[in-house]
């Protein structure tokens, strides 16, 4: 059986930066350090950091006075940041720079008097943070149908921004629906969606042409991982999202000559290698890596942590 690995797959620069922030903070300040929400959407990453001394909480009131506080890669609302300042919590912000870029875009539109529409999934931490960063009323739209029903104060002063981990194709469809409804709407190009999201989706589209089964390593609550599985299904390939190798069902491999493997942006490469080892238990395999983009993106760490060796 051939096992073909997508390229690129797994960790993106924003996730690597967030994890490194927690590890360096632990080294600089010692445990515990407190992280609001999962630093990234992957239980293996979270459990590993817990073992090193990180404590994950849902809300700031769970953090003791004076404790080192880290905001997750998904970003937080202005209210959360203000509440942390009121309590004088020493905060290190691990918000992905590409998410912070969306915050700034939305703020610029709002300052110019535009009503802002956010294309995203309700309840996602990134969406909650972004909506809480843009002053004034922000409309959340998830689908083209939703865009068609939207009511705004002034149809001539409308702008949009997007959740970074959405599908490029889904976003394009919603943007087209918004443009049909509000011809004067302004917003960033669809290419401004996170580079890692685009690259991993493009790799899965290429991979799905050559395989009988697609295995996506990633968390069930990871937006970008779910979308990778959906793309495989849309291309007619049996596709499964699994947390790790233990979730693999051997029945999925029946009749498969080629199995594609990829991983969401918050899934460690070690989980992919564990899955390959598990696949070897069912017979001889030949592992290939798909030709694809070699990512070399790196985001700077917060200044206070740059001198600490990870």
C-alpha cells in the first residue's frame, strides 16, 4: 500500500510561535503559567504543556493575582485584555500575527465609518476575539445564504473581514454573495486569508486526486482540520478526521491501494509519524511525500521572551 504525505501539513508558524511562547515563559518565570483557552486546538499539545507546568483556564477570573497570563493563538477581545489590565496581570500575547492583522483591518474599516461584516464560524475563539476587537456593531456571517439576508444601516458603507482558518472557496462564495447584495462593499482580497490555511487546502486537493482514502490528523474542534476532511469528501475520497493513530479504524483501509495523510495546522508531526507506524502494522507500505510548497515563514516572539532559549 502506498502512503502519500501532503506537503505542507501540520504546524504553521502561528502555532509554532504560540507553543514556543508558553515553553519560554515556563523557562523564564517557572511554573505555573496560566493560558486562557487552549493555546492551540490540539489535546496532545495541551497535555504536553500541562506536563511542563502550564495551567489552562477558560476565563481570567480563574487566574490568581499576579500570575503570568498567556492569551492563546486565537486572540482575545478588547474586554478580556482590559480586564487583565485592571487586575494588573502580567500578560504575554500569543495571538497569531495573521489573526492580529484581521483585527487591525476591521478596526481601520470601523474608524472610517464602515459597518463591518465578519465571515466566520459562530462560537470559534478567533471569531469571538475578532468581534470583540472591532468597535461598533459587527455582523457575523457564515454562509452565502446568510449574506443574502443581512440587514445593515447604510448599504453603501459596508466592509468585510474573514476568519483566518476558513476555506478559501467557502469564503469566496460568501464574498460574492456580499458583493451582489452590497455592490460598494470593501474588504481584503481572498488571498489575505492565512497562508497556512490556503497551502494545506491546496495540498489536500492535489493529494485527493491520487488516493483512495484520506486521513486527516487533527482535533475535532479545529476549524482548519475539519475543512481538510471536507475537501477530501467533496473530491469523492473517503475521508476521516482522527485525533491520533489510535483512532484509525482498519476497515477504512479495505480495498485501498493508496492512503493520503495530512495534518491540521495545530497537529504535531509526531502524530503523523505515529500514524505511519500504525499503518505499517497492517502490511508493507511505501511512503511518499507529495511535491508541494516548502514553508519558511517565521513570526517574531514577544520581546520579553526573545533572549530566552527554548
